């Protein structure tokens, strides 16, 4: 593959990035070709040593999305980062998607349980209105206790959610660094 084909394929693979970021990346790879040509290598040798432009783009997109999720933690950014890291290799489908879905289910169940417990007194009152004459103080007191427990659960879910998101982002970065060529040893 020559320089023109390599850069064209890399540009097409990076279409999700802004034109400025794509331009900077393409300039970096043009420099690789210029330096290689000065060293007496052919364009094909340089392209071969750089690797697949599609794989390079996947790695760059994964890094981009991981940096974006570190800057602004939103659900959309996390999902884009997960998909970008999964795109690095088929093996990541199991290694990344499995833990992501498990953690998402645990967080979602914690939030739903807390909200359900907080709404328990409201449900007892609705039951008393719908089934007039069946109101029991015991049900109301139990629902108030559940409401208090639900508030504690919701208060606890805030730091738990933040910790799980931060830990999962670190896991994504670790996984991406391994796929890109191993951990840097210092």
C-alpha cells in the first residue's frame, strides 16, 4: 500500500472525528512517511511498518472517546467509549461488554430499588383510595420505614455510581492499552 492509499483509508476510517483532529492525525502520518523516505525506505515498507490504517483508526477513536468520557462523564460518552474499545478486537466483545452490562444492571437495580422504596407510602395511599375501607396503619408504617431505607439507598447510590463509572473507565483504558500493544513499563 502506498502513501496516498494509506492516508486515504486512514482519513475515511477517522470520519467520526472533527476535520481539525483528522487533519492533525494525517499530518503526523505524512511525517512518518517523510522520515521513512529520508531513511531510504519505500512507501510500501513504511505503510507496512505502520500497520493497518483501519486498526490505527480504531485505536485512535478508542483513545478519543476515552479522553472524552474522562472530560465529561455522560451516558452517551460512556457508551461510545465502550463501543470504541469493543471495536479494537472481537475478544473485547466478551471482555468489555459482559462487565459493562453486569455493572449497568447492578446500578440500575440499586436505583430502581431505592426509588421503589421511596414511593412505597404513596402506593399504600393509592391502595387505600382504590380499595376504600381497607386502610391499615401497619401497612403505612412499614411503607414509611421502606421510604427511609429507600432514601438511604438513593444517597448511597450516588457515590457508588460515581465510583463504578470511574472504575469502569479505568478498566476501559487498561483494556485499550493492552490491545494497543501492552502496558508501558516504567
